[in-house]
C-alpha cells in the first residue's frame, strides 16, 4: 500500500506519543554518532553545510519516529573539520576517543576522507561516508569497516564524457572525435580522481583532450590557466573544483575573454547553484553539473512507495531552516546516505546481529540489497565485499548530469530520466559563449 506524507507524519507523531524522550533514555540505550562536516572554511559554502543539514534532518526524523528500530534514540555529537585535513583527523580522534561515539559519519572533503578511512578502519570502528567522492578512499585498500552509499569519482568522469559523446552530433554538429575538451581540476584527491576519470572517459569515447592541468584549490590567481585555455580553444571544459577556486576561475575567465561551447562541473562548488547565481547572476545559465541527483528532481512514481513523501519532508525542512529557494544535491546526499544507515543498516544489525558494534554493522551493511528506485536519489545499494578492489563502495550508485536554467536545476542525462532537452552549445547571450 502506497504511503502518503500524512501517514508518515502520523506515524512519526504516534512514535513520539508511545516513546517520549524520557522513556527512551530509561528503556533503551541511545546510539551515539560522531557527525563530522566542514561547518566553516571554504568547504562549508561548497556543499558541506547543506550536507550536514540533510544529515540532521534524517536524524531528527528517525528520532521523531521513535528512534532506530523504534526505540534507540540517535544522539548526534557534531564536530567542525574547519575545511582542514589536520583538524578533521583530530576531531575524528576526539569523537571516537573522548566522546565515545559508536561510529563516525559524514565528511565532505575527499582530502579528509582518504586519511580518515585508513585511521578509523585500523581502529576497527565504522566510518560511514556520506559525501566525499574520491575513488581513492576505497580503491585497492580493502577496508573492512568503511562504507559509502555515495557515488565515486570514477563515475563522474564517465557521466560527463558520455553525455558529450552522445550529444556531439545532434547538438554540436560534430563527430565525437572532433570535439576538443580541456580537463582542469583542483589537485587534491577529489579533483585528481575526477580528472583521471575524465581523461579515461574522453579517450574511450574518442574525444580530443587539448589540455589537462591541475592547480591548488587555494591558488590566489588562475589567470595563467585561463591563458592556456584560450590558446587550447576547447569546445568543452570539464572542471572539478570547490567554491573559492571556481569563483576565481569563472571571474578571471570572463575578464580574460575565455569562450567555450559548454562547461561541465563535477559536484562541490558546482552543486551550489544559489552561490553561483549570487556571484554571477545569469552568467551561469546553462552550465552543467555532474552529481548524485537532487532527490526533488526525480519523478516519485519511479521510486519505491513513500520515498516521494520522504523527499518532500526533507525539502520542506531544508527550506524552512535556510530560507533557500533551491535545495542543492548535497542536502539529498547528506539525508539519503544517513537514512540508509539509520533506517536500513542499523535495524538489521540490531535484529540479526545483536547490536551496533562494528562487526554487527559491517555484517548488516554487506547484507543490504536495495534495488534501483529504493532510495530517494534513485540508485540502489549493494556494497562491494571484502577482497574487491573497491570493498565498501556501493556498486549501484550513479550520478546524473544536471543543467542550470534560469536559476533552476534540470536533469539533462541520462536520457531515460531527463527533464530538459539540453541546451548545447551555450546560447549567444552567454558572456562565455564561443563566437
């Protein structure tokens, strides 16, 4: 029977009536989660704060329903990584060692997730990654207690290059082999990982790579890179960056007269349309972004019963808290990947494996089998097992290509779920349009 939003809210209310806060604390042990995001510094505005809000909404909703498995209240012990890897590591150690949280959840930056995964896994503690996408977090490391429902960076490059190759003839009037692409990226694990997949994807589809260059995310000047791009004259720019560096690049590109037919970003700062519009107004119209989909863009009829209602609750609460018009993809990531743990994995760990210690969570996570359409972001969940090159990564995750039009986000790829006929190349009205 299909759930309605009203039934979900009534269920939450009933849970509260049966299990008020005082009763929980006496009747069942709470679950303490260390929640680590960048709440300050450059990563905060690039998607970390929206992700943290999504996570908190999921925790609040689970508690309103009576807690995990209907009785275990979730206590979130939050920490700010401050957009610094050393702070992230220190805060993770504090949460696990001093705050005695049961496990660690969150992390926006791949530069933080890569070292943290090794450190937390070595302690035989569970690290549940919600946002950081670098394939390097898992690739070849055979992690045992680290899991990520989220997509990984190899998929980003596959998506953007497939989109260009599939639309080259119809939209650009060119064969894929004649399309020139430039790959630019911040040179941390996140940018490097996506750029590597951009390169392999472009080569596999016969696209011409005319420039591939990285830069430091905190670089004070990118004018030399803009000059190189002007000389290379790419049709399409594939860019992976955070927030300050994207803003700097776009501003200096406009000032330097850089022109192109399409720009495709890959998450992070490109996933924050409100920030881009705030800085550049209509100039960012028709830019693309590769990311896990913002859940509200999907047709709820394609998802399991009740998930559309769940998405609406998430959207309503995010807008009420922030006053934002658009809900960025990172909010869905924070919510969805936390929800999978709290609503699916932990109840199984408790009912089948006796609790939520690291071994119980590990066993339950590896048994989870959610088909496509079973999460608010559309993808299913099945984690690669121990011994696999990507052990702990969700093998069913998938990103989409989105396009910004008039300050709104539309799905441009894959074709089966697109909500817009992609605008390609950039219209002449764009200050970046190749003339």
